[in-house]
C-alpha cells in the first residue's frame, strides 16, 4: 500500500507517490541524476511528445525524483497534479504567466513578500502583464479591480510579513463567477491551511521554507486543484481554451482531457518550463522530499514555540506591537481561526518603542538566532525587512505590505523554548527598547 489514499498528512508525506524503486527495491527515493531518458521505440517517443502518454522526456521538463515530490505535494493538498520548479519566485512567476499574456492583467493582494511585490510591480509589468494591487481587508476590492482582461487573482494565505490571513473563500467565490482562478501562495502555512478546501484553484509554494525546512535547498511548487472549470468562461482563459502556437496549436483543455483535469499544470510544464527552463535539480528535489517527511512534526513545534514567543513579547513594556494571529482581534482573528485550523504559524513580527535604531541594535545583539533572509528553517531566524527583504519597495509600498521602519520579523525554530526566550531577552536588553 502506498498510502496515497490516506486523509492523513503524516502518512502522505512518507508514502504518497512512491513505495520502492522498481529496479533496485530502494525504499528511499533515488536521485535520478540524468538529463535524458531512453525511449522504448519511435512510437513511444511520438506518444510522449504528442501528450498521448505521460512519461519522462528530458529533465528540464520532468524527472523521476522530482516527480515523487510533485506527487506527494499534490496528494498533501488534495490537488490533481503539481509542477516543481527551481524557486518560489519561479513558481509565482509561472503561475501567472501560464494564464496572462501581454495586455492582460492580474489582481493581487497588497499583502505580499517584498520579492513577489517587485516581481509583480516591475518585472511582469515590463513583460506587458499589469498587476493591480488591492487591499484584501475588503474582498469586494478584487471585483472592483476586475475587467475583461483580468486572468487571475493572487494572494498569500498568511502574508509575510503582515501576517493577516487572506479571505480565501470570499475572493475565490468572486473569481469563479467571472471565470477567474484564485492563486494562493501557501508558503507560510503548509498543513495549517488547505486553500483548495476554500475554493482556491491553484496553490504555489516556496519549497525553500517550511517544506524543505533545513535551509539547504531552493525550490518552488505549483499545484493544480483540477477543480476549476477553464471552459465555463473560455474567452476569459484563452491560453488554455484556444489553440496554442507554442505547442503545434494544442487546445490544452482538449489535448489533455484523457489524462485528467490537468490542462493548467500541463501547459505550465510543457510550454513555460520547457521554454524558460527554471527546472528543479534532482538533488534539490531529493533534499526537499527528505524535509517533507517531517513537516507535520516540525509545524507542530514551530506553532507551539511561536505562540509562546508572541505571548511573551506582548507582555513586555519595551515592545509596542506584536504581529501574530494569536494576538489579533476582530475580523483578522476571525479569518485566522477560520482558515488556520492546525496552528497560527511560526512567523512573528514586532516593533520596539525605540523604533528603527532599537530594532537594528536588537538584530545585532542576537546570539542564537540567525540573521538571514530565509523563513521556515528548523533554526530560529530574524531580520529587519525595511532595510533588507522589502528595501526595493517605496515607503508607501512598504506600508502597504505591513512593513514599518521599526518592524522586526522572527521565524521561530525548533529549539527549546527556554533558549529561544533567553536569546530574545538578552537582545532586547541590549537594544535599549
């Protein structure tokens, strides 16, 4: 039994998509360090390229090691298929480029990671794709920003660094009425939230964070729910419902119908991954799959430690504000409780009474916490977003994403809580508040 039918994530991360290597019997997923694959005969090669059969052609497009990781992530989210890519940034870019072309637009939440904001506001705009940013506190803002050329909605489940949970079901319902899929970046909330259960059509991840979990490997993932009806509003989604000149005129919703409801992910794989080439290396796929196996255990500890840190910070006089779902009230807390069923996550933001200078002194005084740009590591991490991850944004854009000059972001790790609090205590003392 492979465990792929289990409803339990603890089983799926260990067994979905793979039992043992058919040649050697190896239980651990082998690293298929190869560029190419021998076709059985000429007709086999033809069927693969004609999309009549799924199989390995070239590692830029697919690889058996990567395939196991894709299958496990799809099973974990209840999706139809998944596509691994070289980074979370590549996943975000391809998820939109798969639907939007020059002259089209996407409506995005303002509550984004700084790198994603820059990708949307500048790089995609330079490619002719307009990204319209709206405040997600009112879901109707997405409807108001929509026109005939809107191809997708985009948001983060637990936005980094604002940490106010996105109204997934409300915005997904608005989009489905018009044939617009909601793409959710679930990087900060794996296992804690299942966006497909709330109406999202596509999920993206930076695998670099909690999924890999150990700060060793960069990777990204796009997961197709298989539940979005691309043909219901065919004019809205021409990349999937009209002949594609980049793949001998294929109409993707028709071409892959015998293979399942995977038109979106197949176009992303056989057009964008093929042409742009952001392939995940087999070694990184192996390393991330190893991390995935312990994700349920790690997320429990991340959440438990973060809850304790947030409460501890909130009780201090030298901390003016704590940003964490456990400390929120009103609508923000309602959404957190509605969507984060397994915990509030491992990220915390806070501001010191001494402002930006105190925040920098705090960062420099940390001893156990690492001062790095990553999140979701097994180790505890800290950074000052305004001068690092969000420094390319204007002051107005920083405020829109939730970043102030004095904001410090913590990614709480798996260490003993006493050691985490001790390091924070001495660093806060050194900062002068």
